């Protein structure tokens, strides 16, 4: 279970507020720290922060993440509510630009709805295209679209693109996987990345079938470690489970940070 110590966060924020990055006073950045099943996302409101599109980049995202040690901020979602539709731009904690992050989209959807930027059902623009989102009934739902580029790579290895490139590895003992070591080896496998036409690197999901659905653990590019949850990984793994194991949608997905559900493509 993810816990956040408010006193520690306030102390770390005080350190952040004294600094600037490329002329941007970090203390003037207005943000919320949220999470999707333990995947911690900083949601930065561009308009409230006085940020222009030129200011939004990986270097700024990295500096915003750096001071927080009591909780690992996995990435930064910049929200541009002055765009039509509302736009999300996402960077991993190391400054890597990612065209999509499923959990960031969930957090941004809730943030925007609570502030009246979007109605119960809306579209949010991302660098992977426009995405349908909903908060109807108090439940956040987002559509990442169908799995793309699906192929079998090797025995028990499958590739799918769900806004980010995911290698899904089938395993019999998920608890026995050293995700950090095994995931990094595949993430940085240059011949494999070139073969799949994704030289930027692969997110790696280790997946085991469970009585209710599937369980996964994910090594995430940009975080360079295991994450408690990965939205695009959950969607991609469910897509593979549907294709390979004929599991029907909706598919329950268990991640270290809790339970998720993928309704379909």
C-alpha cells in the first residue's frame, strides 16, 4: 500500500520552491501529487503555473521530481486546459518524454473533472492521439485504444504497443522474477529493440495467469525500475492474454499496487 507523509512532502516542497529551472521559478508551479494504484504522478496545471508550451520539457519534469524522496514520483503530467480539447503532455521521472501513460491519464481525468475543466465524459488530447475519458458514477475510466503492432517475439514473449512499446513475458512464478534485473536486460537489449522498431527501449511486463484473470509486474522505461502499476502495461498484458489464452474481456489485472480491470480494446 502506498503511503505519503504530508510533513515530509511539505518539507521537500519547501526545498523545491527555492529553486528555478531555465527561468521558471519552481515554487510558482501549481501541482497535485496523485497516484493510480501506486503509480505516483505529479499533475502540473500549466495555466495556473504560468507555463508556456516552450517551458514544458523533460528538464523541467526531472527537476520537479528530484526533491521528493519520501515518495518516488514516477512522472509528470502537464495539463493544458486552454487547449481544445484539454491536453496532457507526459514525462517520466528522468525527463524521458512518453507519448502516453495510462495512470497519468487516469489522474489527469480526475484532476480535470474535479476542477470543472471537463464534463463527466470527455476527450483529452495526448501525444498518442485523443483519448476518451469518463468519471461517470464517480469511477474513472479511460480508453487507450486497441493494441497495435502485436506479434510473437519468441516462445512466451509477445510484443504489443498500447501508447508505449511493451514486451510481455509469460511466467509461471511471478513472485520469483527479479523484475529490476531481468526487466533492465530486456529494456536495454538493442538488437531486440531494433527488431521491434522501438530503439527508445521497451517496457517489460512479466505476466502470470491467475484464477481471476492475470497478474503482472512491470519494469518501466524512464523510471528504470519496477513500478507498482502501469496502465499501458495492464492494457497490453490483457490484450496478450486475450489473444494467447483466449481470456474474455473484461479481464481483472492484479498489479503490486492493487487491482485493475481492462474492459476491452
